[in-house]
């Protein structure tokens, strides 16, 4: 498999098998459990001593069972059993078929999903790459696991893809492919038509890009055949900045290096939409993706400009590198026209969020306590770490402008950059439940089952929350 056209997320199909007569066993075991086991099994004790294995966290020992089949012990360390341990297994196991023995108290589906997340690879454009060659016997869990793992792989594929191969038009193409698969519809407003159709902020941010990378507003709409006559409406919004130079307030090269991932919100919005539609959630779904390239040219917006928005609020541009909130503002105004029950915003929005919580924990913002509690529970259930941050009203003044309704770059509030960005979005958000996620979508360094590159964040927790709230059956 080579190149973007291979769609790494489609390779997930071959990861899970119903059964296999040659499958080995993969057992996660704690240090204390392994010590008890080796106390009565001299052969296993000898093998463990030879490899200095005592079930340390993320260590692996492979032995032969009585029937000659391989048996892999995956160390859990001294802590309690956790499904996330299985994420480290695919890259360490030898090629072949494997069958998980989940520790007592763990949901087998969680273990299978974590294994699937750890098996992800993005071959990209390498002339040679190593296929892990591992498959997991998932039996009746296969389809449930595939729904989650495949969507997460889609998000990671899109984020990993360089801007040379993924511009605004390519995001539209992926939205249309997804719509075709699930019998959804897509409308798209492109280029100068954005002005006529009421998306002036999207146009202002994206107008400096080349003609073949023209800005656009993509809207995917789907209603489940199982939905009631007046179904709940869920709007998912994803920031689609396919490359961010910073505009005239140009980023330094070190900060620009990873800006291919600034469309991570759009990638996650499409992936979450796939989860929702494949689950046949009885709702009406609208996925809104403002897709732009924040480029530099003679037509670029300037610091000090005042731009219009779909909601009718004017915005003073303090910094052209605070562009994501501008395109999201138009999308949020559009969401309000759809009378949503729930509106979800996903965006790689601020570096301040990383300063606050690092790359692995995703901050989210909402005024609705029940929604926040439900998301916190879902994060725990899916091992998808989230943390609620405050929409602190005391910082509202940071958005004030002398010549416009508000400004996009709050002066003097760098210490609360993620909070003030969320407060900006709140000014445009519809009524009903609204939540904003400031994601990173990237692993900056390698870890067990976590290669450097794109990471799917928040969408497994969101999927869990939405399925429980709207009863997927």
C-alpha cells in the first residue's frame, strides 16, 4: 500500500477477523498476577527470567503454550488492569493472528478498540514500509470495533496528509465521499459566492489563497431512516484551515512546520460524522466545515482590518494568525439557523490549550453542567482524556474593540488564550447545548502504540456521549 490514495483507514478492514485456527493468545497481566502464575510454572519462570520479564508495564513476553501455539503476556505493571495497555501490542507482536484474553473487570470491546488504535500506520509516500502483519480475532465484536477504529484512522489519515495533497477542495471531496457512502447530502459554497451567501469571515480568511485552493463552506446533512418525525438536531463543526502561514502576521518557520494539521478539527468532524451515521443514531446531523488556506498575498486580510460575519457582528483583526475563530464564527451562526439541540465545535485553535494541558488532554468549554458531566463520564469510559475549562465571564472585556463589535486577538490576555478564544466563539454560538473542544490532534513524540504524527482526540468520548444521549439502540 503506497500513497494517500491507499487510504490507510480502509486497511483497518483487514485488521479484525471473525476467527482463526492458528491464532495465538494475547494476555494482559499485572506483576502480582504474573508472580503467582510463575510460582507454579517452572518453564514459564525460566522463560521470564531469561528475558528479564516480570510483567512490567508495556513489556511483552512470548512463549509457546502446551499445544505449541504462541502465548503473549503483556505487562500491566503494578497498577490496575487497563484496556489502553493493548494499544502497545500490535507493533511488538510478531505477524500472525491473535486472540485477546482480557483481564477481569475490563470490557472486551475496549481492549479490541485499543488494539486497533495501536495498529494504525500511515504509509504516506514511502517507497518501502513494514506492514505489521497482525490481525485480531474479534468475533462478534468486529463490527463494533471497526466503527470506532476506522473513524479514528480516517481522522488521523487526514491530519497526517500534507497540505500539498489536502487543500479545501480535497476536504470537500472527502465530505462528498462520506456522504455518498451513507446517503447524505452535501452543499458547498466556494470563492466569491461566500459573500453572496453570507459567509464573509470565511471569505476574508481564505481569499488570499491560490484559485485552486479557494475558500469554501461545506455542509453535510443526514437524517437517520430510524429518526422520529421531529428528530433531535446535532451540528458538528470542524475548523478546516488546510495550511496556516499565519497570514500577514507570519508564523516563524518552527511554528509553521506542523500547520498541515490545522485542519484537524475538520478531520475530526468528518470522523465523528462517520461514527454517528454508521451507528444510525436517530437524529438529524449537520456537519459544517469552513475550509480555507490562510495564505499570504496582496489580497490577504490585514491587521487592523474590520470584517463582517454571518451573525452581523463586526470583528477587528488584531492578528491575522487568529483566523480559526473567524471561520468558526460564520459556521456557528449557520448552526444557529438549524435550531440545534447540540452544537459541537472541534478545532486546533490555540497554543494556549497546550500550555495549559499538554498534547494529550483536551480542554472543552461549555456552560451546560449536565453536558459537561456527561462528557466527563464518557471520557472516562472510553479512555479519551478530556478536561472541562471555564468560560470565565471576567475575561469578556478582553474581546472589546474601539471600532468594532469585538476583536479576534485579545490584547494583554495571553495567559488565558484558550479561554478568550472560547469566549469569542460563544458570542456566535446558537442556543441549546454548545461545547467547544480545543484539540491538538498530534503526538509530538513516540510512545507505546502512539507513533509521532496524527492522533484522534475527543471523538470517541463524543460518540459515546451522543449514543447514550440519543439511544443508538
